């Protein structure tokens, strides 16, 4: 039985809710074909976010980890391809920390690629009618910070990991200015993505690039 640990950030900024946390709560304990989903709540705080997920990994020893965060403006569930070694916070985190052009890990590599089969995950979600696409930027806030930090922590491990951004919920954009997705669809998409990780030791060969 392969455990898939899926983490969700707490609310941050001016939001009272974070779809990442709400979605993972909906699928906590979900049985998969050959696996099971466990979850972890993560603070939107530099370094603390990494420490919390590292502890969850130590405690649970999962087969794979999906770290999840919200992304205003995204129209689909977007597994990320790459994490960069830069913290450049446009707003303070939940502890009031705001840094500019500092490394996530001093002396670490410029970037890490995901070790999840992101194209297979996208294909599986799309086949079930859930909007999904590969993303090539995880930003420079705590989402990327956590993505990079956990990749660095797991660099010599067999545990697979990657980050997934999700759209806002309808209640987060009542004026219609931002694209949204229903909570139940987000949660189902994450469960499908988790199953795709179990089903695919290697990623599929399928175009997912962009021109710019």
C-alpha cells in the first residue's frame, strides 16, 4: 500500500480560506488503487513550511508527496515542473517575513525539477474532464520556497515529490474578476493526480511546452 502525502497551505494574505487546505481535507484517508491519501496542514511561513512537511515525511514515510497551494489567475490544476532557488516575496508571509532575492537554500543548486510524473497526472485529470496543464513557474513566494526546500531535502531519497497549484474557489472571487474552480472538482483532481503517481513509475512522453 503506497501512501501519498498531500499537503495544503493555511489561508494567507487577505483570504479567509485556502482551497489547498480545504481540498486535501476532503480526500484525507481516500483509498486509491494500491494506495491511500494522507494529509498535512502547512503554515504559509518561510522555513516553517519546510520544517512541517519534513516532519510529516519523517513520521509517515510516504511513497510520494504532493505539496499544494492556491494560485490566483490559474484556470486549471497545474502540476509544476521546476522549483528555483529564489525567495522574492511580493507580500509578507503569515509571520510578517518579506524577503527580496534571497536563496531558499544557501549554496543550493539553481533549481530542482519535480520527481512526479506531471504529464501523466495532467493527462489523467483531463481524461476525467478536469482542467489541468503543466506549469513552468511556481512563483517566488512560499509555494516555490516549499517546493524547492522539499526537493532539496529529498534529493538523495526515493520519495517522489512535486508541487501543484490550484485555482481559487468561487467564494474567493465573487465579483468574477478571477477564474475559479469548485472545491469538489479540485479535490477530485488531486485524488486522480495521486493515483497517476502510483500508476506511472516514469512520466509519459507528451508535449506540454509553451512558446513563451
